[in-house]
C-alpha cells in the first residue's frame, strides 16, 4: 500500500537527480565565473543592481532580491566595495539602512562576465535539452512554483 505522505521511489530518485544536477551546474558555472574574477554571489548582486532603477537598491531590498540573509549580504558587500564594484550610501532619515549603488567598475565586471557565463549556461544546460524538453521542464518548474506559492512555502 502506498503511503501518500511518503515519497515514492521514483519521486525520490527524481528529487535526488534534481539536487545532484543543480549542484553540478552550480559548480561548473562558479568555476567559469572564477575565470573572470567573480563569484556566483558577486554575479547575483551585480545582476540585481543592474536590473534596479538607477542601479541602486536598499540593502534590505537587495537581500530579498537574491534571497540572502542581511548579515551574509553585509559582509559580501564589504568585500565587493573594497574591489570597487559597488558603493554603499547612507539612506537619508534611516540610520540603519543603506543604499547599494553599482559603480562603473561593477558594470564593466558584469559585462565581462555575462557573455562567458551565458555561453556556459547554454553549453552545460540548454544544449543538453531538446526544444520539447525545455518546454516540458518549463511547465514542470512552473507547476512546482505555483504549488509553492499556494502552500505558502515561497514568496516570489
């Protein structure tokens, strides 16, 4: 008899495959980013800032955008600031808050990284799939995302 509260063997195998595959992809993509002297965290921060109005976000908004804890982000921003990729500015009227502003050096770093990074995503991920598989994967991931939003386990 199947217990509806437990994963089936097939579900568990697919889950493990998903975890292993995403770990492998992250490792390969991180190695590629290292070739242009960026970490995956650097890339996530720079990308979020380029997509923001005036290339500026409050640090709390940036933490939410990349799904990091504020303390982790604060330490990471300090390292990026020392490298000239961004700067932090005080928020008028809010002593605890800060604006994170993308610098020209940060824009240049992201530009240098984006082409090779996206080519690596294509090589390691997209090239492995047919157009039909991409469509099925998009559908499956959309279904999981909708489910997470419904059950309250994820905010988008």
